[in-house]
C-alpha cells in the first residue's frame, strides 16, 4: 500500500505545482517569476535533457532560461508511452532530489518528524488509512514549521526560498500531466503486484531506504505546496478585489470627466 501512497503523493505534487506555476505566470510579471525560479528551471530542463539522452531521444532545442514549450524540444521517443513517461517525470525526481538535499546542506534548519507509515492492509480500508496518514503527516509538518520557523534567521529564510523554488519548478506542461498520472498509477500497481506474487521488496534494505527517503521528501514537498497554493489564491483574490473596486472607480472618474459640458 505504500506504493499507492507514494503515487498519490507524487500526483498531488504534480497538480499543486502546476496550479501554482500557472497562477504565478498569469497574474505576476513573467520576468520576475523567471528570475526567481531560474535555479529550479535549470534543474527541470536538464532533467528532461538527461532522460532524453538516456532513452536515445534526439534533443532539437534546449533553453535553460525558459520552461515549458520554450525550454526543451525533442523528437518523438523511440518507445512512445514508456519513454514519454520517463522524460516527462524526470523533473519531478530531479527537483525532488534537490528538495531532499536542501535541508541537509543547510544542516536541517527545520526538523520535520515525518513518520514512515506502518504496515497498511491491502484493502479499501487500508487505502483510506494511507490517505489519512498522508493528511496527518502534512498537517503535523505544517505545525512543526510554524513552531520552528524564525523569520529573523537567514538560514531559515534561505531554506524556505529554496524549497519554494524547487517545489514550484516541478510543474509539468499541461499535456504531460496525463503521462505522469497514468505512469505513477501503473508503477504503483506494478510494485504492488510484484509483492503480491511473492517478491518481498520490503525486505530489501536498498528498496526500503529509497522508499523511506522518497516518502519523507514527498511529505515535505506537499507541506510547502499546500500552504503556498492557499497563500497564492488569497493574494490573487485580494488583487482581484482591489482591481475591480479601485479600477472601476478610476474608470468611472475618467468617463465622467470625458463627458461633454452643458
């Protein structure tokens, strides 16, 4: 069940980062956003490029300053579907790798006590239990962040900025979301049935280590993205209200002054 939980977490990360990315580029000056996200954009596009090379896919154009359609262009992969997923999912794991490293490089300025899920039953009830565990983990991380974050501490500020940059930079192109959702779902199903057929992956120390670290990073990434989306929506809402209220007043004044005098 842990594999389904990881798949759900990664899908949520993809959808949240995409939504935030789209909102920022729609309502904020594009140049400012590009400069702010530049480190993440470089990792995002390089991740695509590395997987293109690994799958033998020809890169037609690579621009490390821009993301999306202007970032990288490549020929149709030799094995459509599978290679499409590998190439499109590369930035997810590329940016997640940096999210995993940032706390360690900065000596863990915020210490998240992210509990690894206990043995979950392979039933619908176990599935609901796994979702509840994901929810409580993110909620617990938010409380931890609120208690430990010190705005006067430069290390804490740097941690928050870097985490925001790399979590938002995960955002895929709109047409790639279908590959990511389908791919993560299929992968979790494959791992689930491999264990069902008697291959005990959970007893392999390397698999357990990778699963634990991916779970930890997934939970921390969601901890950043969830409140970031709410803050973005609140700011956009206030900006919209301000524009409608004061913009209409200015418009009204202009129309009144331009009317002919009698």
